[in-house]
């Protein structure tokens, strides 16, 4: 999951991020769940020492890589993810890329 986030940020945004979920969890600024914006990283505690990370897309949905199902979107309101939600981090970008913003042209 962390490799997916790292590759996505590098290829789509030109931003280099650390490779592991542990390191990603220390990047950027902490964001309250009620203030999530597209592009924020969302973290989950999936086991005793296991963590999972995805990229928030808006509308309470996030994009992530599952070891069993590949890249997928899920809802933060899904019982599994809701119970395991840990925190969110915002990576500061110099300019908000078009890939993360919604304009009238893309609707």
C-alpha cells in the first residue's frame, strides 16, 4: 500500500515520499478527519503492528492497494475501515495539481 502511494505521488504529482507506511505517517501535517481534502493520506491500524495507507479522494472515499484485490477505492464509512481509522496527514504541495482539483470543465 505504501509503495502505491509513493509511486502515485511521484508519477502524478512529481513529489517524492518515503517508502514505508511508518515513514509516511510522519510526513506533512496532521489533519482532522472532518477536514479531509482530496490528496490527503489516510492511515489505518489493521493489526497489532500493521498499518495501511491510502489517498483520500473526497466524498468519504479513498484509493488504496490491497494485497488480495489490487488497487481499489473504499469508503471511510465501511465498517472495516471505520473501526480501523487511525489518522490523516496532508502533504504540502507548492501548487495544487489539476489532478486533485475539481473544475467546471471536468464535471
